[in-house]
C-alpha cells in the first residue's frame, strides 16, 4: 500500500470513527506534505549549522510552509542532516540525522513567504475550532528512536501556547491526537484556538543522534476526551471503507472544480 493511500485511509479513519456522534466533527488539513521541499545542513565536524526553506504549498494552511533545520550536536565527521517534504518518502515530512549528530527541525505555518522568522499573526486569526466542533490536532507519525514533538500555537506575539507529545517509536506512521486543552500558556494568557495567527511543529532531536522521524499529515478534528488517540487496530478494520470514501470525495471534488 502506498504512503499516499495510507495517508487518506488514516485521514478518513479519524473522520469515520468520530462521525458516529453528532457532536464529533472532522476539521481540516494543516498540511499533507505532498509538495517538494528540502533543507540540508552539512559542514565542519563541530558547531551548530542551520538552514531554512519556504515554499508555496497549496495543500497547507496559509498556503506557505517553512522548514527550519538546526544541527545542535557536534560530529566526528563531516556529517549531514536533512529535513524534507515529499522527497525521502512521497507524501511525508522526514527528518534524518547521521550517527553522533543531533538536530531539531521546525515546520512553520504563518502565511509568510518572505522570512523563516515566525509572523505570529500571519494566518489572520484562523478558527481551528470551527465554531467549537473541533478540539484537537491529528497526526500520523513516528520516530525510530522516539522524540518529542513540540507544538506552539500563536494568536499574536503576546498570546502563545505550547504542548509536547511523544512521537510513537517505530518505523511506520501511527495515528495520534493532541487536544487543544492539553496546551499551556507560554506567553501571556496563551493562544485562542478560535483565532490562530501561526503554528510551529518542532521535532526535538537534540538528545537523539541518528534520528529518523516522519510525519504523514497534520490535521484537526474532534477527539474524544481525554488524552490521545492510538487506535491502529480500529484503523485497520475501517481502512478499506476509508479508502473507498476518500476516492469518492476526490471524484466529487474534481467534478466541482473541473
């Protein structure tokens, strides 16, 4: 099964699973990572090195996506690290670091195509809750040695919230949910998820050499309280129906836009 098919299967898995209750609603896509983008950092054996890239990404919130890559730890060789979308694996965001090297990478959505610096109001106040019908971020992801994923949400420069979730250990993406209610204020009284100006998703590999991590998609939806969602067994059971419904939806979209 291709990563693209798996992606839409898991997306519709969340939608089908949560649609049983009228209060549960499907949200929207933050990014599917199906457009090419790459940042590579290499150089001297020691010292931090950084790189960034911003591209137009029609399938992403704000239509622009920035990747920032920072080498944190030294190396005994001229080691290379890379972060990319749709290149290492089609349809996935990937971080890869060499042995003895540590790094962090951020994926930023702020509607800004001119600078890797976050514009805290660049998205213009997007209502991620969709009027209260959505309460969580949804991911499909893994890290071979495990790693924290730090999510930072901005309403503006004085209202910022953050939350950290562990990326599942393994070699295949696993569906996970992160409730908006799990976030704590970082600046001021925290972000208002009904008025979001920027989003930052950072894989913190600063303590994990030779890390390979991938994110299949970032989306929003309604997750039953409390805590996170890890339901691979249910996902496998509904996957054929999910794929069928996704194809029907894509065909309907082509008819509307054609």
